[in-house]
């Protein structure tokens, strides 16, 4: 959380004087709600403190058919992270069946349905690798924004405004509901209340795309002390898998915020 990393509602505006200009302009209201910022920061610090963790997500993204009808495409994803140099992900969805490994040296994508894989050299850290995939190949790992070493810094970097919308539930988990706005996207995040401020739901609205499609993800099964040996990040490829050039063909649609 193409390229995880989010979303805000405008809280303030620049109030102009009278049409004749008789009154001086009022001071600009801070568009970042301090409570929304504080909850997001608490969440970011909590995630940053976890050196090994895993999480499961169920996500949906809007797509438009040739006749203009909007439909939803779903996927399940299981991710295990070892900071600063390891991640593995399994993605199974309506059109996806992919496995992904990063071991601090290389990134490997396996397209299970096509039985093909691609490999590319990668930087020594997750953060640099996420940036490389986005900049060089136009690829983004879904929900990558919350996987960075400093999730708060990544998420808040391009936010123009933020709002605290109160509390609500994601299934049976009571959460803080936050909304953000930035160039090109609006996004919302639900953060679990209490001493485990984990993200439980993310909604991203792509304002510059036709029909304003949304990406929605529910996050569950958090384990902040996950087992993450080196073998977890070693590619496990079928013996008959065919190697193909690494590139945008590797499916990663949706789930991250453009860095603008």
C-alpha cells in the first residue's frame, strides 16, 4: 500500500476576503488533522519496530469491461518480511497466481499459471528494491507502502490533507478511521485501536483514472515475530519452469500510492 504506499480529506482551506478585497485574507487552516497524523505515526512506528513479520491480505480492485461496466477483481496475498533485506509473497487471485522472492541480492517472480519466471539483480535493502522496481520496471508490490523501513515517512510524504473520521469496525476489530488526500489519489486507512496499532483496511481511490477505480484490502493474521530463515527468501522454482525476461509482465496490479 500502482505503487502500498495513501489518502486524505481536506480539513482546511484558504479563506478569501470580500470580492472587493476590503478584508485581509484569513490565515490558512492546517489541512493535516493532528489526530490523524498522530495515529498514522503511531502505526508507522509500531510496524517499523517489527524486524520480522507476516500478514495476509484479501484485496479487490475495480476494472472496467469493454462495455464500460465496472467489475471487481479479487486476490489473496500472504507476505513475509525480514528487514532490511528479505521479502517473500504468494499471490492467488482471479487473474493472478504469482510467487515473489527477494533475498537482498535478487528479485525473482514466478508466474505459476504460465510456469515462467524472471530474475533481476536488486539493491541491498527492501526500500531501495521497491524504488528500483517502480522506477526501472514500472512494478509495485501491493501494499508496499506499509512494508518500508519507515512506513509513516513513506505514507505521509506526499499527503496534502488528512482527516480523523472517528472510529469504526473492520470485521470485529475496532479501529481509528483516517482519510488522506494527495496528488492523483485519495486513500483511507483503518488502524486498530489499543496497544497494537496495526493497519486493518486500506482503500485507495485513483482519481486520475477513468471511473475513479478503487483498491480495497483487508489485512489479517498479523504476526510480528514471524519465523524468517534464509530459506524463506530463496526461490523455489519448478524444474520445468521457463526463464523469461524480467519486466512489467509480472502482475502486481493495485495497492500502492503513486509517489508524486
